[in-house]
């Protein structure tokens, strides 16, 4: 299957991932890309470069309003369900965050059902594992929430709920889906709603200003940082693949510590600053220890997806973009 000549709806279209996914869809020959966003969290600046393309249709809409989704989904070949609250906005407004991540996806699937959309690609998260531990963490690992912060547990469980909703709509109504568990997404046009991406941004800002970068704890905490263009490629592959009904990790499979991130930023900036270590007083943090080990084997086998951008190259791209932006 191919995206060429197709019509796609992207909820949360004015987001970091939405903007890069639109780039990928247009490059793949999509006939129309509909970007739906209520701009409560997203910003038009993220997609400003897209709006001159006549194939892009910007729709101001809300996934909590089923009627707006139904109208936006008419004649669409596929829906990318990206709209959702991450941990920082979930902590700020738990009530709205839970509604968006549950009822919002329910409405999206209802719209797909009634508009006869072939497939929904759902943006899940590796937060669905909680603090599960394994040498290699595969998609069949059980969820463990015992020692998570409350907001991290709520966020992760909302993604598990979303995956189950997708399965239910596939079983009951024949709506195809693939659910993608994103690792820590970062890159050009990134926002301030993702905890781990924020660490990259904050580290760069401190180094740029000549201030020592800050490392929380002993610096051994690891995350799987994945560049947004790799995520966009994975979303596209999940939409056009013959395989469906799957939950797959979109991760690099590389554990990178907070110290690794800081050292990469210092190298790229040519800085001799020494990091400053501080106690961990974060109210909002994602799951993480000194080992994650996410497997990407399933996504490679099922949809042919392989990440291309290393952490160093991704940070280099982010910094190059950030240097073109207003302070």
C-alpha cells in the first residue's frame, strides 16, 4: 500500500510529531493532509511552513467534540490519532488530560467507524510499561506501576486504555489500527510539554548562555531518545503496511543517560563547562532507572521500520534549528 493520492486526518496536527508527519505524508504523495488542532497546547508556528501547500488543510477542532471529528474524517483514508496530553499538561490539569486521552480517542475511533476510515494509527507510549524491568523489554511485558509518580501512572494507564479501545473497535466494528509506543521524542519544533525532550532543550539553553548544565541525581538515569523524523517515518509505515492490529515500540533500543545527553550538547557546542549535579526534586518525571532496553524488533519485522538518527546527530539537528529561532 502507498500514501500516494490518499487523504489523511492528523489529530494534534499542530504538534511536534504532527508537523513532521505532515512533512512525511506530503513527501509520500498524499493528496490531502488535514491537520486538526484546538491550539490549546499546539501552536500555528509549528506548522507555518506547511500552510502554503494547497494539499494541507488546517482545521480548528477538538477531539472532545465528536461532531467536529466526524466532519473532519469524511472521505479520509486514515487517521493518525496524535492528540493527547503528555505528563506535564496532565499534571497541570488532570481532569481535562484524562478526558482528552480517553474520551478523545473514543471519539476519534467513533469518527473512523462512521466515516468508514480504513485505519487509525494511535500514538501510545512506552509509559504503558510503567517501571517494568527486563533485559530486553518487548511489547508483551506486563505493566508495573508500583513506584511510579501518580501522574506518570495515570498517563501510562491512559495509553493502555487507548490501546484496548483500538482493539475493541477492530473486533466489533472492523476499524483497523496499529498502536505505536513512542519512546522519548525530541527534535526540531519541539514544545515544552515532554519531560525528557525538555531536558535536552534546557541543557542547550544553559550551555548557550555560558551557564553550567544541570544533571539531576548521579546522571545515570536513562531514557530512549528518538528523533521526531524517525517517529514520523514509523507512523507512515504503520499506516501503509499490510500488517495491522499490532502494538509496537518505536524506540531506538539505545539507553542514553542524562550524562550522555549533557556531554553530547557540550561536544556539539564546543563547550568546556563542567556539569552541576543537583538532588532530584522533580514533581513530574517519566519512568526511568539505569536500564530500559526497549526492543524495536517487532516494528522492524512487521512494518519495516528502523530508526536512522543517532542521539548525537539528533541533538545537532535540534541545536541547528534552535539557533534560527528567536530567543
